C-alpha cells in the first residue's frame, strides 16, 4: 500500500520538477531570450510609445505630406502628412492585439476540437475529416472568405484567422491527447471511476499545454503576417485607425516616391514575427522535444 | 617476433570531443597482426575495443575525433598520416570491415546488388556487367541460396543472418588482406552466430586474409582467435596466445571474464560476474584503472599506473603484482 | 500503379465532396447580395428581384446546394455571375498563369533548398548552417507581399530589369518574355520556401548521417561526396518528398497574394475578385479547384514514396 501512496505522489512531484527544469532551460536558451527581448520591446513600444510621443496618429497636416525621414519625423510622413512613426506605434496595438486574440481563440477552439477528437474516438474520424477539408484550402483563402463574409472590422479578421488556424492547433492537441490517453495512469484514473471531464481537465489538458503553447506562438506570428496580407488585399482592419498591414496597404500607392511609408511597418511586422518565431523555437526545444515536420 | 607484421598499431591514443574538452577513449594501445593470423580483441562495452577497430580505418567522425599520438603501419605506410584520398583506396580494398548490427549497417534504399557492386567498381574498376557477375559469385561464396534472384532485393527483405552474410560479401569483395569484424555475431541468434563464425573461418582460408575479431564473448575468442588482446577502460591490459590466456590468465580482470563464460562441462556452478561496471571515459582513476573492481587490489594498485609487462612467451600483462608473483614462482 | 491512382482518387471523393459543401456553406455566409452587385447601385428593387430569380438565388439554400452538386456531377460548374463566362472557362483561362508560377517557383525551390539543406547538415555548426537556419527564420517572419513590392521598386522601377506587372503567355510571347514576366514573382515565392525546405532537408540528413550504413559506405572506400549525395540523401529523400508536397501547397497559397502584387491574372487573383464580388459559382468553383489540387498533390507524394522508398508498399 505504501507503494501505491508513493505512486500517487510521484506524477505531481515529477511535473513540478519538469516545470522547474524547463524554466531553467528556457532562461539559458539563446533564441528564446532574443525572441523574448524583441517581443517585449515591440509590445512596450506599441502600448507605451504613443503615450510618450503624444501625437494623434490620425491627425492630418497636408502641408507636411510625403516628408522623408528626418529629425522631426523619424520615419517620415504619409500622403496626409501623418507621422509614420506614431502610426507604426499605434498600429502595433492593433496588429499585436490581432495576433494575440487569434492565438487565444484558435487555441481555445483547437483545444476543444482536438481533445474531443482525441478522447472520444467515435467522433474522431468526422472531426478530423472536416479539419482536413479546411486544411485543403490555403489558410489565407479561408481567412479572405470569412473576413469578407463578416465585413471589414478588426474583430472579423480575428475570427477569420482563428478559424483558418484551428485545424493546425486541433491537430497538435489531438496528437498529444492520443499519446496521453494510452498512458497507464489514465487507465488507472478511469478504473477508479473518474469522469471523462475530470480526466480531460486533470490529466489531458495539462499535458497538451506544452505542444499547444509552441504551436500558438507560431500562430501568433502567422496571424501578424496574415493581417498584413489581408489588409493588402483590402479585407483588413479599415483605415483610418492604423494597423501595420493597412499602413503598408495605404503606402503601396506611394511606394515609389515615398518608400518610407511602407518600409517601416514592414520592418515592424518582420521583427514581431521573427520575435514570436524565435520564442516558439525556444519553447519547442524545451517543451516539445519531438522534432517533427510541421505543416 | 621476427616476421614483418601485416598491420601494427603503435602507441595509439584516440580522443573524442566531449562537452568539456577532449576525452581520451583509448590510450597507448599497441598490437600487431601477422599475415593470415586471427587476432581477437575482447572487453566489456566501453573498454575501447570498437574504438580501436574503427581507428584503424579512421572511421570516427572527423570533427570530433583526435588521433592524439601513435601510428598504424600497414604495408610500410602510416594509415594515420595518409590523406583521405589515399586512405579511401585502403578502405574496402586491402582492409575491409564488418559491423555489429547488420540490420542498420546496410543502406535500406539501395539494392543488395548496388551495395556489393560499389566497392568492386571503386577498387577494381570492373564494368557493371562484370561487377554484377562477381557480386553473384560473392553471394554464393557467403552461402546465400538463390543469389541471382536475391541480389536485386532490398535489405529489409532479408533476415539478420542473411544481412550479415551480405555485409561479409561486401567486405571480401576486393579480397582484402585484413578483415576487421566488429562484434559480427552479437546481434544474431545463437545458431546463426555459429554459422557466421564458421563462414568467416572458411573464407579466411580461401582468401588468405587476416582477421581482427572484436567481441565481448570469450567463447567466440576461444573458437576463433590465435592471439588475444584484452582491453579495459581504454587500455590493453593483457595480451597472449589464446591457450596461454585461458590456462594462465595474468590479470584479475581476465580471470573475471573467463569465469563469466558459461561452461557446459563441470558442475552447475554459478556464473560469476565481475562486480561493478566499467568507468566512464571522463572519470579519472588514479593507479590501475581496474583497482576499484579488483578483489586483489593492493596499495600500489591505487597509487601507480601499471605498465604492460612481459609475463611469459608472447604474453604481456598490466598487473605488476601478478607479474611479480609469477617471477617469484 | 494505375490501380493505386484510381483507388486514391476514389478515396478522395468524400473529402472533395466535403470541400465542395464547405465551399458552398462558407460562401453563403457572406451577407452581401450578389443580385444587388450585379444590378448596380441605382437599380430598383424589382430589377434586383428579377436578377435574383434568374440566378436561382431566391430558392432555399438546400435546394441551391443540391442542384449545384447535381450539376457538378455532370461536369457543369455553373456560370460566373460577374464575368459573363462559365466558371470552367474562367478557371481554364487563368490556370496556366498560376501553374506556371507555382511550377517555376518549385523548380527554383527544390534544387536550391535541398542543396543548402545538405550543406548545412554536412557542415553542421558552420557559417553555412547558420545562414541556412537564418534564411529559414526570415522565410517565416517577413511578409512576402512586402518584399514583393520592395523588389518591384528596386528591380523593376529603379533598375528596370524586369517588367513590374502583368503576364506574357508562353505560346503568344515566347519563352523569353514568359520567363521574364514570371521570374521575379517566382523567385520571391521561392525565397520563402527555400529556407523551410533547407531546414527540413537538414534535419532529415542529420538523422541519416548518424546511421550505421553511412559508416559502412565509408568503410567501403566511397568518397565523402558520394556518401552524402547517394547513400545519405537517398534516405533523406523520403522526408524531402513530403516537404515538397507541403511546399507546393504553400506556393499555391502564396500565389494568391503574390499574383496581386505583380498583377498576374491567375487563379489567386480570380478567387480574390470573386470573393469581393460575391460571385458564388466562381468562388465555389475555384475553392473546389484548390481542394482538388491539394488532393492531387497528396496522391503524387504517395506515388513518389513508392519510387523513393523500397520499404513502402500500398496494397
């Protein structure tokens, strides 16, 4: 009986130890640290920066239009004479916000689909078929379709992109669920009368968290890039409120004579995606040691 | 010994790159092998026997290996100082090698034919048709039935024993002067083991090659080798003709190895094992490396690193207390 | 061989059907009314109603779906509401553009990506390895259309090396003009996939280079070049084929945006126009085409496995 008591203690202790080790490994992981630095700087810039410059991103001074980068306008001005730096800083709020909520939403929806498919085997074939069919379209097309359906608002972009990425998160969660549900302690829990809900919440979800977090950092990066692409196609968050994507889209018409309008938000997008990808690589190395081909 | 050996390894030290600097895997290893001779190298895993074998053809990963000192003389030349290009002519030509795991040593996406023909074309410049005919002959030599049909199959269609036969066919393709067999029977069933050893012995007679046989199994050594090298923790600790080694082992570690061989004759006495395990490469052990596991260890064994001393005709041992006892007797 | 293709195609039918239905449902979620779009802004409600009736849009959705599926069965994909041509001819007109673009990008991506991946694996930890991994990271971090616009400004507007927009059909304009109209977008699309392919090839090669049979090859006296290129790469090829299939899908997806940047009249541009114009039949048709392309790519990948890996057998 003492053995049994020990056995019930062990998973918890192990989990704690693992978490501690993972944190230590992350703290030593170079690309994770670089990614964290980039993302933190961008987030701070987007949410504190505008408050420091104190300029209205939508205030137009036509006299100042198409000013190249200078001391006064670090990133120049656009066709309405708006300060590009201020717009890029404000745009970060919208773009990073969209990235965050897309990751959150597709994470929640993907977890539900993935756990249900992985845990209730009868539903698996149907759910994953739907996911496969959704995967058959380029994600950007799914997003265009849904984005066009819901109309030009930031929230519809979030929903569109979240739906587009649900199959990917669902696959990751389902794969982890399938592995965990075969573990002996799940069998033991089931024998001792634990309900499905309890097994899912207590055992399966905590174990999906690692791979899911990794996947979601990548979804975050995809979403930032996709927001820009959608804006470029005319389905992004509508002006005048700036997002990185719609600054580029507006700047495109003047790309030849005023290259700076679209250069700087593009750099911001690239940095943000790069930062998230580096974070994700670090998390994957630490949380999800199975190296596999990701689609 | 007055004859000129086929291959002589002289004071070879090999180091691998570890997490914290270079680690010595084998140290000051010397042995030679004459034409047509069978040399056995025996030891537990981690003793450095496979490292020694792979070093002969410099098959360790180039970036992480250092041949820190010594020479490997073959046909009047030092294999260690050869260029890669020159060495490639020796590999698979005059010196061939077979490995422990036949399941993973053959390329899974190439046919048997492609794999046997390769050395024939490289070293002997045979045309594809001639190489193919020769490859079928070779498969027949290693006693693979229906060789003409088997040759076009992929390795996954063959059993472990068959694959090791194919490996042997590849190795003897260019009639090497020396065959290095690194645990060739370890991964196989006992019945197959016997067949493979018998095959090696027959081929050796036919081709007239020398064989270095690496194994952890003294039983295999007793059957196959004329001279034996016993290795422990990267060093040669005893070297002797096979009869002398079994009759008068001159190192406590060799005693242990011999006691660990199951015997069919005699009573059902318990199989003895050597207590403890071989030390990690990076562990520094002062004195004799075997002393922590040695039942006969004395103070001197813990203080001084022992030298390899002659203890009989063609018999060397790295155990000074034994050598002294022998001298006194 | 043929039998396998037929079986795979039959197996793909349910997925294709599902894709068709989803395409249909997805499009009917769009609240805009195509009849209003077609009738024009100043048409009266009667005119809109008449057009709606002509198009069959006043029938129940389920009935519309069923008749669409039945027509699909007879090879009738319907007529575009806006373009005044059948969906099939609209798609057929633009397919060569997208196919040319995707194939040209693939032709650039495959050799370059594989070669870089092999180099990175063999010279692990060297500057080549670092450069390949950086390229892979850039490929998933930089917006392709943004690089596309910058590239147009640099190479087309400033340097004048390539046309900035438009497509020159192969048959009408000859291979020179065709290639120069496509090389810039194709290269930009490739740029984003080369790093991914190289990274995947690298990790596959690293697995293989550690295997025992590589040591066997060296022990036979095989040169390093041949050991890596033949013994190792033939094994890593299985993974590369999978990735190549994924990359072709990604290239087709990526062409949606790149066609917009370079004003190439391909499927991607067509589908964006169709979605924005609420052109139901055209949207459904093109979506189905994308789904079909995905299925075909997967079948091709499976078939190539057979050829590449002797251990794979489909029975």
